[in-house]
C-alpha cells in the first residue's frame, strides 16, 4: 500500500553504529507497529504505538528505541547495532488495535 | 508470554486440492484473528480475518474457522492454484498486541 512507506529499503552498517529506520503513513491510523522477520520466526513484534506519544514494548524490544511525536511517523532506532539485529524490518499501521494491519515494503538491514 | 503456534511449517499440494493450515493461541484475551499472505520479497497482505464472536467466515476459495474454547483457528483454501504459493501467517490480537505464528510455506504444484 502506497500509504505507508519505509526508508531506507536496504542498509548495511557496522556493529556499534546507531541506525534509524523510518516509517511514514498517510492514513492517520492510530496504531503503528515494528516487526522483525527472521527465517523460522515469522514476524516478531518489537514495539507498537497506540497514538502519538504512546508506545509500548512487544516481544523483542531489547536493543531498540522508538518514538512517536507525530501520528504519521514512527522511527525505530538501533542505538548500538549488533550482528543479531541483522533482519528484515517491517513497519505496519492500523486504524485501531484489533484491525487489519497495512505493511510497508520492509527494510533489509545487514550489520557486519 | 503469549504465543501462537502454526502448523505445518511447509505444505505441498497438487493444483486443485485443498490446503489447511492450523494455529493455536495462548492469550485468552485475543479477540481478532487475521491471516496474511506473503509472496517472496513482498510485504505481508491480509487475505481474511475473523473476530471472536464468529465461528466461521468464507471469502470465495478461502475460509477461516475459529474454536474459542480450544483456542484453535484454521485457514482452508479450496481448489488451490499455483498463484496461491506463498508463505501464510496466522495472528492473534488482543487489541494492543498482535502475535504472529511462524508461518507456513505453501507450494502448489501444477
């Protein structure tokens, strides 16, 4: 869906560096989510946000930081990247909590 | 913590046959159960969903059933076609969190 965009699409960085993945949606959806997708694990929830300035941890939050100062943006930051954070990251949004989620195209992140 | 188990992890069927994917969930507060299809290199996309006050829902060749007592829900695809080949994810949502199953890779052989 063109209404949710992620950037960058691909990123290579080194261990210890700070990395920020961007997510922007144009639907004014209340909820936004960050997932990581690894082979054999499906989609694992990192953080979610129910509204601007409201965020909460998901299944695998360690090593990640999020913020949501505006409804349309939900950046994900890896403060000190580790090799175990190499993954494909998907951002998603929904009108409310128990509603269909719309996913971005994903960011493929490699940490060397 | 809450989890969703999905089986099988891989499923191979002949074109025209039916495919069934099963999931179980642990969080009794879950009230919304979507299914997503993900083609290779693409984003997950919703194909069907069901809420806890409904036992079954159908959309053309796709149907989903829910057994709240047993905490089971299943996806049924009839008359499978090669374009149905993809990874399918079930999920359980309690309003704030959505937990996904590990996925089922479906192969439909022509």
